[in-house]
């Protein structure tokens, strides 16, 4: 089983009040999204490797 299945991800809450806060939060969300996409890619690779055997 790939470690991506069991690894913990933090969920970042939004506590802002300004457009600047929203901009900063969007950068954080993009980084978190990229981490999730990387994990999905690893799961897909694991599935391909395990269906070939």
C-alpha cells in the first residue's frame, strides 16, 4: 500500500479580513493542492505497478 494512503495532511483554515489575506491564503491553497496532486500521482503509479504483476 502506498504511503500516500495513510499520510496526514493538514487543513489550513482561513482567518483573513483583507484582499491581501485572501491572496496569501490562495498561495497556501495552491501549495496544498500540489501536495495532494503529487500524492494522487503516486497512488496511480502504485496501481499501475501492482496491476502489471
